[in-house]
C-alpha cells in the first residue's frame, strides 16, 4: 500500500489502480455504431462489402400482413423474380419504389418470409448468410 510519505510499498498494486481519479473515459459517451459508420465512410470493412437482403413482415389489419423484400441488387430483374415467387407460392405481389431510398422493393401478400428466403437461396440469387429475416 501507500506509506505516509506517499510512496508505494513493495508487493502492493500500482498507485494508478488504487486511485479512482486516474480512470479516464468515464465521462465520454459510448457510441456502439461508431465503427460501422467509420468503415462505411472509408469504403472498407465488412459492412461495405456485404449487401444484405432484408425480408420483413408488416401487420396490416386483423390477421392480414404484408411481406417486403429490400436490398436486392439493381441488376436483377425484379419482375421475373416476383412472377416466379407468385407462381410457386400462390400469392400476389408487386414491385414498389421505396420513398426513402428510391430503390425498388418487392411486396407480397401474407407471411411469405420463409418462401422468399428459400426461393432466393435455391435459385442462387443470394447466399443463406446474406438474407436477413425480420419480424415476430
């Protein structure tokens, strides 16, 4: 420990571990998304390399719901993908333009999350790791 002269005795922990006033960084806020924002701004990192496809469900009224698919590459023909999924899974759907991002979004009637995911993986449009299913 510390003797009366203020020097540290042998066998005791260092002085900086004894004083709470030497701990730094307690007053600064922690931003958990700072690394992701920095890597996207720099153009590097995994966040910029991987484009995820997000499949979400939105509740309408009562038991009715809508499934939306975002993040598909603009090089893909979304109308052909939509037509194939509609025919395979007996549901209706449409291609909409997202108001915020100005990208095209697939929209299906009902809970078609697993159907869309299995279709995208089976036809090698996306890998299983690149498809993120959200909801409930």
